[in-house]
């Protein structure tokens, strides 16, 4: 009896796997490489939400696979190549550090399409995509300047790369549009995710007189510290309101779903081509979490700014932009700084009282 | 009735040989149960983990690539541990070696420099790793500072030095301010052995290192000294062996190997210097060293086996959608069983009956 049961089970498994293979053969295979574990918030989680949205939309035509917690060193090239060898035809690599490995694998497999997030190297079969998060930072800067009683913002920086620096500058320009004398204190933690360090940085910033915490790191630790001390804070990447129901003002929410769906549709239609996508509020590459814990007039201002940026009427880096040294920055994009200047930003705007690390 | 561990009068050689096999067997059984609970066919899953990666040249190459730094570092560490010198900072020596070698690559970039560049880089990496490892060794010998602490703390120093260099002076001018050097020139790159693959010269070097360590420990007086100092420090003193000198020597050698592994990794699979060049190789190598019982051949096997679980784990994620956490659980279980079974070499189980129990008031 036992034996018969076992062989029946084996047959079932076998049948299942054969059916699975046959079924998978006519579906487009789409792969994802994740930097962190998926968890339930943060950078990787938002990409996972994007993948889930993709599956919901096109699940009957595609099969998705992901590899999580792939370090940015030599392991990533292997991980990407493993996805190629498993038959994936479109592969999203979702962290800056995968840039060169993605390019190497892309050159080796010209018939597979690659999409690299937040990088700047492209090829015939390798696109890049990213978000204009500085737009959200500008709104946050305005809110912060309105809400701060001390006139001092605390900013937790991850790494001094252009994306983070343009975020600080956009925040500052937004804040200065409300209060020209606003001050910002910056602590660099040199990590994207380290709740201990982030909490320590938040405490130090509050101790130094800041009363609003902003972060470019991934964990809700800073939000929790702000909540404990009765101060205000902004979330990052994900909705963090449950960590500070009375503290969160808003949060920049990465929403990759629409982009993933569009790109996979293009792949299915055979219209995929290498592109450089840098989406802003207008293309829904990210969204702002509900404006909470602020008076109605501040909320109204934030919504108006958001609408103006979305409509293209307001550009956070509208010329003239004055650098930290008091000199005007060369304006290469007509009325605003050129995209290249923002993508490679390595200067502070006037009023940031900090020295850029490594400069 | 009670189950107690009783010390054996002597080490059991039979158990010493079959203990790793018992450990692997128990791991397989436990994993099968785990896979079944997850609703996956255990046989298929184990096949994907252990057999599939061994069946094609690509995966075999990747196993070698992954094992290369682990084996090289672990060999050095085993010499230290045998001599009772506790180098925990191989990760730092790895990074410093990578930095020192990259210095030559960065300085010669775009020049007419010839084929001396790569050998010079490898030497620089090894020398820098050795010097960096000598810091904690000297602190122990001269001041009695715990080398466990100092070597570990120097890891963070090395990490920050690397970080500073790639964000500041060595940053790729065309790299949009991102923290990485430019790609190394071809003369500064470790050659690939098979066209189209990633297997590189470093794997051959690792094999040479294993062979050298084997000869050193098995055939030379120095090797004998190392083992005596570790097992019986008093006897070693009476024998006239200088344990301080051995601490310095083993630290220098293990630092050199870690540094060499670092520059090979950077000039090989990565191709440029950047933060995060090591996913914790220096620490994983400690596990490899002990899994291989501090024996060069054992370390080679352990390194390859651990690499196999990484590659297999990835394939399991892709083909069977088994979460990465399961791979980690798997590695943890394996280590647990290996250590648990090792205790059987020195101890044996014995049933003690309640009537003979003397200390009954303890509870």
C-alpha cells in the first residue's frame, strides 16, 4: 500500500513538473535581482511590489523569478548570468552596484534584454531606469521648513553619491523657498540599511537641535526615534506611517509597477529597445504618501507644489542655482539645470553647512 | 534514566573519519524534511542543490571562482589557528591587499605600462596584507593585547580606507561621482583560463597555496613547530620553539594570503575597486578553515563544498523558487551537525540510570 502511494505521489510530482515545463515554455521569463532580503519595507520591497503588480497584470503571459540578497560584488555577475541561463529574456537588476556586472553579462548575451536601475551605463540590449526623487525632496523641504519650530532640519545621508546630494540640495531649495534662514545638519552613516546606526544618527541630530528628521536610508529606525521624542520625520522608499503614526509627514514611495508593466509589454510586443528612463511625479515612477500630521495650510501648499511639479510648471533646480561658495552654478539646461548636472551632482547649494565628504 | 556525554580515554580514529559523513547525512535528512514541509520534492531539491551545479562546465567554473578566495584565506587562517594565534581580521587584510594592488592599477591606468603590472599588483597585495596582519600580531607579542580584538577592529579601518579612496582620490573621473575606480586596463587584469567563462588564474594560485601548505605542515620542521606550539605550548617552550616568533610568522603568512586573495578578486572577477568587494569572505573563511579541520586538503574540500551550496542555493531559488533563507538555514544546519558530530570524537554517549544518580538534589 505504502509503495503504491509513493509511486502515485512520484508520478504526480513528475506529471506536475512536466506540465510546468510545457506551460512555462510559451511564457516570457522575466528575472529580477534584489539587493536586500524582501522584508516588508524599503528599497527591495518596493521592487518586489512592482514585480507583484507585474504578475497581477500580465501573470498569464509571463513567468517571473527573483534572486534576493545578492551582494554587489563579484557574486552579482554570476547571479545575473544564472538568470540568463535559466531562460529569462528580460532581466531587471535593481541596484546601482549591479551596473558593471549587468553590462558584462549583457555583452555576453546580446539576445537577452537587461534593465538596470539607477545606473548610467547602457548598451544595445541594456536600458537604465530611475526616479526623479529630488522632486519629492523639494516638497519635503517646503513642508519641513513650515513645520520646524527650531528652523533646523536633521538629515541622515547614506552615501555621498549624486542622487543623495541632489536630494539634499532639492530639500534645501524647497525649504529656503519657505524660510531663507533654514539650517540643515547632515550625518553620513555610510550605509543604506543599518537600523542601529540610523537610530543613533537620528538621536544625535535631535540632540543637536534639529526637530525634523529626513533620511536617505532604508529602515524605519529614524522614524521610530522621532516618534519616541515627539518630533516629526519623513519616511523613505516605503510607507512608514505605522512606525510613527504621529510623526510621519509624508514619504517618497517608489512605485516601480507601472514601469515594469510597460517594459514587459514592450518585450511581449517585440518593441523593446534600449532606453534611458528617468521618471518623475508625472510618470508615476514614485508617489508621495498622504500628507499627515500637518495643518491644512501646509498640506495645501504641499499639494499645490506637487501639482506644479507634476505639470512641469515648477522645477526644483530652476536657475539661478547658487552653490555653497556663493557663486552661481553654470546653467546648462536653459531655464533649469541640465539632467546631466543633476545626475552627476557633486556640489552643495548655498546654505548647506557641511563639507562634501571626499571633496 | 539519563543520557550523558562521557570523555573518551583516547580520540577515536574511526569516528574522526566518519563524523563528517554522519554530519552530511544528518543534514540531508533534515533538509529533506524541511523541503517536504515547504511542499517541495526533497529528491528534486537536493538534486538541484548538489548535483545540478556539478553537471555543466559553467557551474563548475563558478564554484571554483567562489571557492578561490575562501580557500586561500582559510589556508592562511588555519596556520594561525594551529599555532594558537587568533586572526579574526582576514577580511581587513583582504581589503588592504585589494587596495594596495589597485594602487598600481590606478596609477598605471592609460599608460604604456607593460606586463609587469599584474605581477607587481599581486606582490603589492600580498605584502600589504602581511604588513596589515603584523599590526595585531606585534601588539600581542609586545604588549599582550588580544589579537582577536585588534585584528577584528582593523577590519573596519581597512573598510573605511577603501571607502575613502574610491570616493576621493581614486574615483573614476568619468563615473558621475559614484564610488568606484575606472575599469582596470587589460595588463592589470587577472587572465581568464577558459574563453567566455569566469575561471581565472587565481584558482590555480589557490591550488598551489594548498599544496605548499600541505608540504609545510606535513614535511617541514616549521610545520611541526606550528602544531606543537598550538597543541602543547609548554612543551614547545621546553623544546626551544619561540612562540612569539611563530605568532608573527603565521599572522604575516595569513595576511599575505588574504591580501593576495583580495587583489586577485578585484583584478579578476570584479575588474575595478569599489566598496563591497567582499561579501564577507574573510569571515566565511573562518568557517571554511574549521569545516576543513585546519587541514589543507580538508579546507580545499570544505571551500568547494560551501561554494557548491551557494551556487546550488541560487539555482534552487531560480528553478524551484526556494527562498534564499533556506540556503542559509542549510549552511547553518550543516555547520551545527559538523561541530556536534565532532564532539563524538572526544566524547561518547552513555546512558546513566536513575538509581545510580548521586546528585539528585540539583533540580
